[in-house]
C-alpha cells in the first residue's frame, strides 16, 4: 500500500509518515520547505520527500503518476491565520490553487485513491454550546485562512459528486505537539519559556490575547484520526477531529510555566493580536469517534513534549 502526503515535511507530515509506516504503508510526498520554518523534524527512513511546490502542477502530476497511491493525505497549506491576513493572495494561491492542482492531476491520470482532505475548524462560527461544535454547526468565514479552507472543501465535494472521488474532509481543531514551528500559540509559549529556563532570555513572556478558548489535540492522535477516516470514512462526508476539552490560552500559559518550573512576567504585545478573533472554538468529534478513534495523549503530556522539544532545539542553537 502506498500513501501520498502533500506537506510531508511540515509539522504534521512526519508524524503522519511515522504512523503510516507502522501500519505497513510506503510513504511518498511533497517536501517543499518554506523559509523560516524553524527546526526541521526528521522523516522516518522509509519516507520519501520530493522537493516540489504544490503550485507546480507538472511536478505534482509526475509524482502522482510515478507513485500511483492508494491513499492521499492533503496537508499542504498556508495554515497560520496571521500569515493569511498579511498575504491573502499567497494563502488562496497555495491552499485553493494547490488543492485544485491535486484533484485535477488525479482526475487527468485517472487515479482514484481514498483522499483525506484536511480543512480546519476555523470555518465554524463561534457559538456557546456545552456539547461543542459538530459538523452541522454554522459556518462563518472570518479569515482568509478559513475562507480558503472552505473553498477547498467545496472543491473536494465537487470532485466527489462530479467525478466519483473517494474524498473525505476532516476539520481538525487545534492540533499541537513536538516539532510545531513558531507562529502557533503553544509552540510560541513553549519556546519562550524554554529560552527562559535555559537562561537565554529574561523571565518575560510576550503574549497576545489570553482569553480565547480552544480545543487542543496531540498531533500524534490527530494523524491516527486521519488514518481512521481514510480507512473507514464515508466519501463525501465531513469529520471533526478534536479532544472535546475546552481550555483557555491563559490556562495553557499556567500549565507550561508549572511544568517548566519557572515564574514569568506576562507582557501583552498588541502585535500578537489577530485582526479578528474567535473567542470560543471547541468541537464535538463523536462522528469520528464512531469510526473507532479516540485521543490517548493528555494535554499535559503534549505540552511537556513541546517544551522538551524546544529545550533541545535551543540548547543546540536552533531557532
């Protein structure tokens, strides 16, 4: 069995590759590296990454022709909300254009693998609900990132309806873990606190808005959900992936400081605030759990692993 992964060398890709190899898959994917990606994770030895940008249609088509995958995991995207505001054109070009390239290449080559298209829970409108947002909850597209992801969902639906693609969409809530670059809240906090712990920085933690509530799942659990959807999901359907545990940014800071054994002064940086902020976003993933998936790694362990990752990276001189 062969799996093709776009964004193989990003944050999620190496975790997904390790999991797929453990299940007997040969893994091939796009390994295009953006600038300022931070410390790079190591791919498992059996995974093969080709340095092709998903916007390169001819290069992407050739890899798919050579690979003939049984499963496709579409991870490649501009996934940082702040970046999407700074450069909407790049966000739509990579996210929407790249998704169109993937589906068109598969259509032209007449390859019909099972496809997991990774969207985002950011497409949802924040509402007060004890049960969490489910796949039928209202959509409200407040950011270029969310809008681009919903446009990609429409493409996945079109290719399912018109061309019989076996495509499923997943909407992950915040997924975090070791190897995540800066620009994402848990990794940002952990990196700063690790630098303080190592004596490389003053005990001042620069933060944005600490009020938002989110749903954090370990990336190693998240990729298991992707595989479960690829294997047992119903084409044309949407599946949430999340822990179902709402927690505020302020609590995340407190947990990281406690496990690091440091005390910090909190300094709010207006530059870290988003132009538009969703204050409460957590999900109901019972539909995915019905396939046989559930998260196993507690958030406290995840945060420790992220902190330890940054301790090692900073001690070795990586930024």
